[in-house]
C-alpha cells in the first residue's frame, strides 16, 4: 500500500470530500487560466481544449452533492469567458457558421454553453 493511499485512509469522510473538492478546484483554476490566455491570443482550438478539461472535472462520482454543486458553479462561471469570446467574435463580424464548424470537435462544450 502506498503512503498516498495510507494517508487517504486516515482522513475522515468530510476531510476526504474537502480534499477532492480542493483538487478539482485547483484543476479548474489552472485550466481556466490557460483557456483565458489562449482566447486572449485568439487561439480558439486551445481555448476549447482547456474548457473541455474543466468540464471533465465534473465527471466524478466522488463529490457530495453540495461539493459537486460548488465545483459546477465554478466551472460555469469560468465557461462564461468562452461564451463572451463567441459573442465578441460575432460582434467583430465573424460568421457564426465559422465558429460552429470550429467547435464541432469539442462536443462536450457546446451543450454547456
């Protein structure tokens, strides 16, 4: 048994929940930063990749409903930056058909916008 799993075994369920939540929030924070940087550099492909990575953090059954909701709200708040990017691109005259074609390879993002 590894020392990591031994340490996890000694945590109470509440402490384990807190650890899982903090780990998820750290990943979301990092991926959100990278997504915003990519979008600031007009790199939509990487922005979508990082947005997708954030959404993947929601694919867990480990968190309690309360903690999952907290993580969900954090991800939803960060995804607003991607939504705003699309809106700004449209205002600049970029055709929605172009944006639509670009996001087809990021299937788990579009339904969440």
